[in-house]
């Protein structure tokens, strides 16, 4: 799996799938979640509502998939990151699960390129450096015959620099 690092807006990325840092309601919110729903249009929310009706809320660390509405991507994988708290071990495992479960779901859809935002490092306050290390380690450890490329899309310079150092 190739790993690429860019700074930018994930809603503009032409990948088979972009990942959304959602919340367990799956019904939208602020940050990257708000941006994806705004740019993607109502189809994404309608599919999220169908998933909610079928399976209920999405637990932290789990992932679900919808189409991508008006976005250039084909799919949106919605995963729920952990809210940072004092239990570092638990938060770290849950964050790793977000990356793992998103990649597993991507594989099951035959997805070749996946773009990730820096899950949990905004409103959910996960320390950026710790989150970056977990993201890179989890992706590097994921063996796939299907996924060819993972793109880390950083929205801010700080995360971009952190990822650059980790990937070097
Ligand atoms: N493209 C790429 N990355 C972005 C974009 C964008 N358009 N916008 C923000 N980011 P956050 P969380 C970055 O807060 O911490 C929502 O309300 C941002 O700079 O979006 O997982 C959900 O509904 C940060 O580095 O997600 C949940 O309630 C990263 O995306 C809650 O926020 C994640 O920040 C989830 O919090």
C-alpha cells in the first residue's frame, strides 16, 4: 500500500473513498463531518438515516459506508473517533480501530484508494502527535491485496508537519 500525504480539503479529493470523522449519531455535525455533508448533498444524510434505522447508532471505532453524493469520491466511509479522555490506552485502541475498520470496509467494497482526515484531532481533542503515530502505524500494519493507496489529508499545517516527520 502506498502512503501519500497532502494538505487540503478532503471533500475535494478524487479517491475511491474518503473517510468522515463522524459521531455515533451518523446524522452530521461540525468539522470535517459538516464539510462532507454540505459538499456532498442530502443523499449522504439519507443513506446515513437508513443505516441508523437498520442498525442503530455507530459505536466508537466502528465504520459504515455510504455513497458520496456530489463529491468527487465514490464512497464515504463514516467512522466514529474517540473523544480524548484520561484513559489513553482505551482512546488509542479505539482510534486505531477507526483506521482498521475503515480499511476493512474499504476492502470489502473493492476500494483501491482511501483518503483519511486526522480523525479525532479536532472537536474530539485527541493530541495530534499521538493520533498521527496511531494512524500511520495502523495503516502500515494493514496488509491488503486490494487497497493500493492511502492518502492522509491534513487540514492544518501542524498536522501536515507531524505526519511528515512520522512518515520519514
Ligand atoms: N478536510 C480535511 N480535514 C478537515 C476538514 C476538511 N474539510 N475540516 C476539518 N478537518 P473534526 P473530530 C480536520 O473536528 O475531532 C464533528 O462535529 C480538522 O482540522 O472534524 O473527530 C463530528 O460530527 C481535524 O484535524 O473531527 C463529531 O461530533 C480533523 O479534520 C466530531 O466533530 C478532525 O476534526 C468529531 O470530532
